[in-house]
C-alpha cells in the first residue's frame, strides 16, 4: 500500500473497478433472500446537495452491510424528472425543461458515482421518458373504466406564479409549496382519483406499519381524519332542497340557530342570487378566495361572514335558521356546511355575538344552569340535555346515539363517518408532465384514448409560452386529433398533465423490471423484490408522497397487478443538514466562501464589513448556508464526506455542519491508514487468529476481546437502530486499542493483529468503501471486500473478566465483592463505600481517606 493516504486517486481507482466489474448489478435469485433498499429518488435539479449526500450515504451503508450478510440486495437509482420543480428551474435558467432535465441527469449521475454509492445503474429510470409514463397513462385508462378516475368542476388551489393547480397537501400556510407565492381559490374542470374510496383501509393499515416512525403514522392518521357522527338534512325554506350537514355533535342539534356555508359551496351563489345580499356575498367570496384556506390558517382568523338572504329549517326544533357564508366553514371538511350551535362551540359563539344571532343552551353542566345572555364563552363539556324535546334530562353522551337513531327513524338524517381526506386532484396546467390520455369530442363528450395509441407523447420540440404557461393548448399538432368513436376531426386532446406525484407513486415497482415493455412491470420480478424492505427519505414527504404511494399500491392490487397493499415495510426519515447563517449589512446572506475568519469574528469578503452570525437552520440556497459537496470531495474525498455524514448525528436527528467534524473524520482515516501500514509487512502473509481470548495473553488477549466487542457493537447498531455514529465510535475505540499494542513480532501477536485489522477493514467497508477496498487489497485479497462475509463475533470472547476485591475498614477485613477487570479506581472506591457490610463498620463516622490498591484491595480509614 502507498505510504500516504491519497483519497482522490484511490477513490477513482475503485470506482472504475466497480463499474468495469459490474459489481453492483443484481438479478432475481430464488435461492437467496432478497433485500430491497431504496432512497427516495431526486428531481434532477443540477447538483446534489448535502441532504442528498446524507440520505444516500445512509442507504448505501445498509445496502452494503446487507449484501455482506448474504442478502440479494436491490439498490437502484433514478430521477423524479417531471413536474413543477424541473419546469420552474428551466424557466429560471432560460432553458427548455427537456434539455435542462436530461443535462442535469447526466451531471447528477456523475456526482453520485463519485461518492461511491452501490447503485445498480442498469436499472436507472427517468419518469419523463415515454417508456415510463406510457404505463401510468395505461393505468389511468383502466381507472377511468372503473370510475376510479373522474372529471368534475370544482374550486381548486391555484398558484398564479406557477400557473397550475395544487393539491391541498401542496399548500403550506396559504403558499405554494414550490414557489412560495400566495395561493387562491379558482373554479376549474379537473381530473381526480378516488382516494377517498380507500380512506378506511389506509387508516386501518396505519396500525400495521410497525417499521414506520410514530410521527409519520400520526401525520397520516390526522390527514385522513376519520370522524364518527351523523349527517342531518336541513330543509331550505320555500324550496324542495335541503342542506346536508355532517356533525360529531348531533346531541346539540336542538341548539343550532344558524347555518354557515363555505364560501366555495355551490349553494352560496345560488341562494343569494337576486337578493339584496348578492353583491355583498360576491365580494366576500372574492376576498376570501385569496386567503389561506387551510384549516390551520382558518383557525387563526377573526370569524366573519355574510348573510346569503336565505333560511333553512332546523329539522328537530323547527326554528328558522339564517344561512350565512363564513370564512371558517371549509369545503374540505364534512359537506362544506356547518350547523352552528353557539352555546356549545366557541367559534360559533364568537360569530353569534358578532352578528347578534340567537344562542340556545341544550347541554347544561350537571350542577348548574346556563344563561345564554350572560355566557362569556361556549360550554363544550359533558352534561344534561335541556331544551331538546324528548331528550331532555338525558346525559348528552347517551344522547349522541339516541338522536342519531331518531334522525334515521324520521328520515331526517343518518349515522355516518366522515373523512378529512379528499379525492386526489391530479390535473396540472403545466407543460412538463405526463399527458392525460383523454380526448374531448363535441359529439361523444369524454373519450378515452385507445390503448394501442399509447403513449400519448409529450412534444419536446416546443417551447414554453410567456410567463411559463403551457403551450399544449395552442399546439395544433398536439391538441387536434380524431375522435376514435365517431371519427370527428374536430376532437381535442386533454391539455392538462398529471401531477408529478403520480410518477413517484409506482417508480419502486418499475425498478424491479425497468426494461419491461409489455406492462407497468414484470409480475414475477415484482413478486420477488417487492415490497421495499427499507425506504429512506425526508419527513416532509410523510403526507404527500407516502400516502399517495400507499393508495396507488392498493389500486394496483385491485387490478391484480401486485399481491400486497403496503409498498414499504420499514421507513426511516432522516433529519436535515443544518448550518448557521452568516449575513452582511450590505450584501445580505453570504455563502461560506464569501466569509473571512471563523467563530464570531467574521467579515464579508465583498466589502470588509463585520458580519452577523445567525441561528443554525436547514441548509437552503435562499439563505446561502450551504456547503457544496464537490468542495468536500475535492479536499477530503468521498469517504471522509460519508464518514462525517454518518458520525455527526444519528440518522433521524438533524446534522449540524462542522468543518472540524470533517477534519476529524479525515484524521481518523489517516490514523487507520498509518496503523495498517505499520503492521502490513508483518501480517500480509499471516493467518488471522480465530480462537478464544484465553488462548493468548497480555495485550493480544485485550485485542481479541476488544475486536469481538466492536464486531458485536457495530453489527447491532447497524442492524437494530441505524446508529452509525456509535458504530463508528466502536471502531475508533478498537483502533485506539490497536495503537497500544507492543510491536513485537511473535507469530501469536501477528495472527491477532491480522484478525483485528481484517475486522477493522470489514466493519468500515460499508461506511468508507474505497478506503476499505484498498486496505483489503493490501491484506492480500484479490476480490472486492463487498463479496466478503460480514464478520461474526464469539460470545465467549464477550464474557467480562472479574476480580475479587477485598475491603478493609481501618486495616481489618470487612467485606468482599466481584468487579469487572477493567473497572477503574473510582468505581472500586464507590462500590466499597456503598457496600452494606462496610457501612455497618463505618457507623456514620467521617471517612478520612480511601486507599485503593489497584485490582486487589480497598482500605477505608475512619
């Protein structure tokens, strides 16, 4: 081996070897147990960032470890290439989305290879390729045939900046998840998937995902949002229509004194039309449409509304209820209508006080009466029913079921369950996406594209319109077509494209047979590889991607394409990579390379002014607290970069960037390199020791025990917890022990050191694979270390040696105890003083001193 550790040359050498030997290529093998390791694939932004490096390094360690354990490991990589991220980036860089995407894929592939990830690149996919998206077009047609995909006009979340519709999950605090601009409500014809048909199943199976983090399960449960209650029908005055309302508090229906409809509710415009309220209602709807309509935001707003000019009738009390449109009523919850009970709901109470509406108490506390005139807040607790007809005097909890049954008997309502989850709107008014395979014909209406005409190709030879708008609706060669039913030449193609989350909802199945041209995937391959054994990605995908993937898998199962419901057996959500921000009064946030100095004493290289060091937060381009992985690779190499990402924090925790931490990792690898070099000439031809610790003596015995301890610790930490930081610490401790070995050349010691250095190399190999390959080669092995077996430990080597310690008080024997042989003097002193028999002889007297004779005796002087 070379005298110096030169990471760049060494890493290039082994990456070339891996590629030439197709070391990471894998096929189905029924004789071997499979292990499918997958990290969430990236969109091709042009450069990998430290979040990518950390995510993929975590996955690569597990993939390599499992392969060395004898598993047949599938570890693929591809590109989430369609959608707004790629399109917006192309617009910002004055490029065509296709050109931008394909160039970035090439660049990022090269970057990922330079870090040594063990991907089977023969399975690479890009979701923007026709051979990929043709099959989701095919499934769309199947879903349309079964009524699982449908089109309707509805209010949608519209981002003017991105010129597209957003799913509820893509609106964060009223802003577009991608560009950060304000989202407003807009009425459009949209395509939807009936995910709500699977709401109950998606919810119940949350309890059958033991390998998932609790926080992700909770987020999914809350988003699905199951509520048990009743649907009550309120007749609209002077019409044959009624307003259906879902409530979980049917016990309070007698106290409903007014109705509130969501501004988006179709009845709002209809009821106010031709009344004196029409203008006020229209203006209110317009104003509310530009507000954040998420449930979280609405809770913080001052409650406001407008009377529609219409009334409905309370079906149980018979009172006349004014119908309002209110900003706190949401179409996404229940039916978009709220029976307002101001005496027992604080939101309704505030609204009633503001607009001088009636308040009727129908549940009173067990020990007092309530006066609606003097009430200062709603009463939401349990109690006795009052002002509730035949239910007076009943406990309100009992009345929940009694009233629901009564409503059913009188055909005024029914017991029901409501979900917060809404059908998945997949239409996007963007160019860079998979075309929806539908034709619009004036005679035949909506016509599915014949299967033999798939794929409907997205034209890649056209540019975006001004403002980034989609050109598809104006592109005659695309939009004009012939109706396959009536033959009309005036038919037009659907110009919406699919939400990019459709592509990411089945890519893991496509990896199983990426070249399959007869279907979405080869069923035998999917039967072998799926489900994914370990999925790794950010917690920000807990609702969007993960919920959609669970739904899409159920659709595939219902079509008989797969045999399982859940696509991911275990899930790891890694923490963020964080760094402090640095800003200049004149130039704002600064990149690390734009700053002079360290610590608090830093200056701006551009103007020389003192800078302000901000808090540690997630690395982001906008705040410029980013580290370019290429700089690390150039200076320290891939293995040091990997080592830092794994050692600085457990994977589920945030990782705080530290230049000192990177340098520390580099020093450690150099230390291992020097240790191996010092012993290599002596051990290269030696046989490794494979016996018990008691078969050797002195420091050789300590090395054998410490090596087996390290093997157990590293194995458990990777297998059970993915705590790579403590696994690395165990190897560091072993290396420290090896540095303390006296350098005599006895055959016994040489065999022990051969065993120990082989073990160090094997334990480090998933973490720093290039480095480990070089040491393995230097030890005389001709095949890759990835083909070696993971080391095993001896249980008999883990038994702690014990010593018998004698305890004296004032020189007289008073007790004895056993202790681990490696216990220090402080431990012996503490154990002696706490011994019950010793305490009797001390008898409360002050201890003058404690004398410890190492590994033999403790004498307490009182």
